[in-house]
C-alpha cells in the first residue's frame, strides 16, 4: 500500500509539467521549478528578499501537497477496492475516479500557481538566464 500511495503521489507531482517529453511541454518551458532557481541562485544574483519570498511560497504550498497526497492515497484505495469486486460496478468506479481526478486537478492547480508566483518574483534578466541554463 505504501508503494502504491508513493507511486500515485510521484505521478501526480510530476503531472503538471511532464505530460510530454522534457522540452516539448510549452507550459513547462515558460516556468521554473524552485529547485532549479535555488540551485542557481548565486548565478542568478537572487536578492535576499527574493530568496525569502521563494522559500515562503514553497513552504506555503508544501502543506497543500502533503494533504493532497493523503487524500489521493485514500481515494485511490477506495477505487482499488471497488475494482476488486466481481462484477465491477462501473458507475461507482467512475464516480470514485472523478473524486481522484478532482484531487489531482487541485494538485496540478496548486503546483501551477506556485510556479507562476515564483516566476513573478524573478527579474527579466534572471528569467533569461534560467532559460539559458535550462537549454544547456
């Protein structure tokens, strides 16, 4: 069960930016994950105010992701239980799938919002430099 929940969470966390192969996702090409920004903070010349704001945004998003992880795991387990039945009640499974997908949508929306806020904290020069770094 732990492996399933972890697998689901990893899949969900990766969904917002990995629907296509790296470099092919036009949305991902416009945004920067916090680990990329922070890995190159000196090269980007991040100001202390920017660092603090990035940290704050990530810390605000983390509890939402953690809560969603638990909810997706719980709801996925319910769906798996429904799928074990013989015969499978298609309507119930699809209803449960809708719950799981709604939670996944919320995770994606939260992730996208975080990435937008992070980009908005950067200067045009920092954005240009991150684009160059990513192309390497």
